[in-house]
C-alpha cells in the first residue's frame, strides 16, 4: 500500500481522501460567505448536508463541529458570534492544510485530531510513558446526539500541570471509569502527539488513595489567561484548558456572572444559576481554589478545593 506524503499514520488513499474533504469544505465555506451566514438560521439542512459529506470523506471531527452550529442557533443565544468563531477556526485549518509541507509532525497531528482521525494502537507504539501521581479534579460532560463525551481532568503532583482524559459513551449501558474526587491515581500515561501535549490515552483507576495533603499550583486569573495565550500561540487548535484559580470573587454584570480577580480582571462563567448559587457558598473564603474548564472565553467551574478537600459542584 502506497505511503502517505504528509501524514505518517495515514496511508496514501486515506490521505488523499482527507485532502479532498478539505478542498470540498473550502469551496463550501467560500460559497457560504458569498451568500451570507444568516441563511443558516433558516436553512439548517445546508449544514447537515456538508456535515454528512465530511463523514463520508473521513473527517468526522469537522462534521461534529458543523452540527454544533444549528444546535446553537436553536438555543438562540449568541449563535452569530459562535458561528463566526467556528468559521474562523475552519479557515485556519484549511490554510494549515494548504501549507502542510511547512508544518512539523506535531502540528500535523493536531490537524488530524481536529478532523477526527482516530488513533490506532500502533500510533502509540513509539510514544513513551510518563508516571505521576494524578489528582482527580473533576469532569465536564457534554451530549452530542446519542454520544456522551466525558472530559476528565487530572493534576500531576510532580509535573505540576493538568492533563485531559476523554471518555466516549455511546449509550448509558456502556461502562465508564468511576473516578473519586480527592483521590490520587498513580499511573503511567501516554500523551497524544501534539504541539501542546495535554490529552492522555489512558489512566489506571485501580491504584488510588485518598489524598490527605498535597501541593497544588494555582494561578490568578491574569496568570492563567497569560499561560493559556502562550499555549494557543503554540497550538491554535487547543480547545479547552483547566484553570486552578486563587483570589477570586463573583460579580454580576448585565445579568451575566463573572469571576473577578483582585485587580479587576474578569472571566465569564458558563455555569447555570443553580450552580453559581452553590459556588457562592464556597467562595466566602478567598483561600479556596476554584477549578474549571476554560473554553470559548468562558469558564465552566466543576469543583472547589477547600482545606485540601475537593468538593464536586453538582451539575
């Protein structure tokens, strides 16, 4: 079987099919901008058609992101802003493919991940293991059609950074790992290849113990955003990051809740009113840490650290 020209873990046929998908998608986007994106509000079928074509061409990741647009339109909240953000992301990916020869192997892997190209066991054969004590911080769950995506966040007590373990549940009868808040899992992990390694392949849940005391690195809002910008400059396709914040207060402005630093820097909260009401009971003590997932300029808080105890926010 002929070897691929640009992507090491694809064969020639799969690579050509992916490049055809990107070319087709580019033409569709150009046509959309000419006719105007407002038509999407009245013709969601247009998105379903191109999404189905992307699946046929082997780019399910693009299809999944396309299908998020009509979902946001149906909700009626900031759908135009969300769509423009997605379109900008799409054009960045297309331009990256046009300049594929100039990218390094890790940048190419980020493109494949964005397009939803799955990894095989052999893809990890050369990837080394890293062992650490992983403190479980919490999980953010999302429903995508019949698929439940669980993003499990851990903190390495030695590497002092957060990692992401993804689980996909196609129905409620499929078992998933049950992690316990405040427990430490000692495990060797492999990172998915990326310009900014974050996602891990697997984590062992058998060897665990309840943490009594531990040292965890937290940031102010300003520092967390600066570090996030650094990571985005390395990998513009980075979607989520985990923030562990200190010295924050809650503030309400024009019916929207924000986290506020001592210097006045704000982060918009993506939590529900019920969740925020629960959070307010934990933030009277400024020594508590707020933990959440940062995505699309908003923070989804999922837990709080109070006197070494990690408290799960009911979602």
